[in-house]
C-alpha cells in the first residue's frame, strides 16, 4: 500500500466539517473587519522566500521544499504566506490603487520539519495582512482581528505575548550589544547557538537548550534599546490594547523566527498544545516590500495554524457538531420506483434541501436502517400504496411521526 508522505495528512470526510467551520468563521470575521480574500500559487520562485523570509532563518536554511523545475528554475513550495502575498501585491500594484489594502487567506503551507503533535510538513494557516499604514492602530487592528477570531471559535483561555523589535536603528544597536554579550558567554552556549550568534543573534533568544536559556536570562533585552520613535509606537499599541481590554503579556525575549519583522511582534499560545504551544503569531514588517523589489510600504499581519486551532478546540470540547449528510432519505420499494426517487430528490434539491436515496437496490428495511444510521432527520417513502394514492409517506425520524403528502405538492409540505 502506498502511504501518504511523512508529515502530511488526509482530511477525511469525518473531519471535513471542522475545516469548513474554521474557514467559514475565518471568512466571516475577516469580512467583518473589511478584509478581502487573496489566493496565490502554492509555489513561488525560491528567491521570494530567501529574500523575503531571510537567508538566516530556520525556514529558509533547513525547512523549505525547494526543487529545480524542468526549466532549471529553483521553485519552492510556500512555507508561509506573507512573502508570497507581498510579491503578489507588488506585482498587481493593488497597493497603489487604494490607501489601505486589507487581505486574508486560508490555505496549505509546507515546511520540512520533524513531524510531531501539531507540527506537520503540510499544514494550513488562516492569516491576514494590513498594508500601507505605519501607525500603531493598524498593529492593533490586526491583533484585534486575531483575538476576535479566537473568541468567535470559542478559544478564550490563551496568552497573547507581545514585544517590540523597534525600528532598524534600534535593532542594529541592540544586535551589536547582544552579540557582544553572547561572545563573552560563547563557550557555554550550545553548538547551534554558537553558529547562530554571529549570523542571526536574535534567534539565539529562541533556543530551547537549557544551558542557553540560563545565559539568555541575563542577556540584554531589546526593550531597553528602543529609541523614542520605537517606544512611542509600542506604547501606543499597548494603550489601544488596554482600551479594548485585550489582555497581553510583554515578553522582551519574543523575537519570532522570521527576519522581516520590526516594531510589534506577537504570539498566541495555548497550554493544551504542549511543546508546540504557539498557535498563531505575527507582527509588523516595514521593509519586506523593499526587499522584494516594491516601493517602501509599511504593513502588519498575523497567521494561525489551523491544525493547532483544531487541537485546541478538541481539548476544550468545542469542535462543531458533525453535520448529517442529508435532510431527506428517499426510501423506495424496489428499483421500479427509482425514477420517482430521482424526481422527488430533484424537487427537494430545488428548494435547497439535501436529499439522497439508495443506489444498491437494497430492501426497504435496509434503506430505513441506513437512514437511521446516518442520522438523517426525515425519510420519504415511495411504495405501492403511496403510488396508488399519488402520495408519499413522510416520516420524522426523531419522533416516528408519519404523514401522507401529495406527490405533486411535496415542496409545499416540506
Ligand atoms: P509562523 O509563526 O511561522 O508565522 O506561523 C504561524 C503559525 O502557523 C504558527 O503559530 C503555527 O500555528 C502554524 N505553523 C507553523 N509551522 C507549522 C507546522 N510545521 N505545522 C503546523 N503548524 C505550523 C508566519 O508564518 C508568518 N507569515 C505570520 C505573519 C503574517 N507575520 C506577518 N504576517
């Protein structure tokens, strides 16, 4: 038997309702905030991510699904949306047509990571990006959208962590200080952090190594290096969050694993997830448009992992109820009545009802049993007696009540 690729999962009919539910709420809440959906290709030229996400990130260094296509071009399955979306926005010039561009998305992404609970090689994200405002109110709109979505799907016991990485100047100053500090502790750092330290020192702050964490505890923190502009931006974000009563924890060591961030970064965590406790995150990325060849454009966004959202919903028993597959099951005496079953089904469907009937020429008893097993609320019976009177028997499966309805007036009696 051929198995699915490691780290990928089929979404089978028994869980598909969870997925349509998530997507439907994502659409509804995004639209309430004025966001329009965008869909981009699942693969891009590799440079979209190497330049966009950053050469020194884990994503680009070791997690991308990259290959040469038949024309010899390096192609990558998208590991995240922000870089692809910015590429699409620059290419279509939509950001030049209107002042603010608000976009949301839901779709599959690919990262070659070691699979474990809540970590897959093909996973799905819901996300949103707000383009063209440098102001703290757009950071807050994005955070507000993400927390409103959480509330709408019933997740409320999460932690919102927030930090500021400041503007480029503040970050450069901090980076130098951090390297200095890490160098003085180099011998005690893990091998991985020793390498990271020179290339991407901020990422050392994310290390899970025990000994590294001890050293990081005393490392300088970015918030002490924010200049006036950066501090004002951060304080305005926090004050608006306070006003909206959105609870947060400032975590001065939150840096996130993508290079494009400046100013606000944030993450959503839920204790039910264990090691992979972060189910969403985002932040401001003012230089990404430039890096991808567009004109300088401030922007901010977030993304959440759909698999992790579903794990949380499962752990708090808030997954949606599985929908039965039809409203009506049409039971016929035998195959001579199939033509009527087609007719009745068509009438029901024409008024928006979902109707099915047997295709295996089974007995009436077997058909009734199946309707019950599938939890279908109503059965319509067509047999000799019914046909003689030009009627159908409508049976309400929850209380067993039966009524006769005229064959040519079905839709009026439903
Ligand atoms: P990210 O933190 O890399 O950010 O991913 C966002 C979310 O995607 C994570 O919190 C997690 O729930 C989910 N995720 C990531 N990798 C996996 C995986 N291998 N398996 C399952 N779920 C995963 C971004 O992707 C940024 N583009 C967010 C953003 C948007 N920043 C600004 N705008």
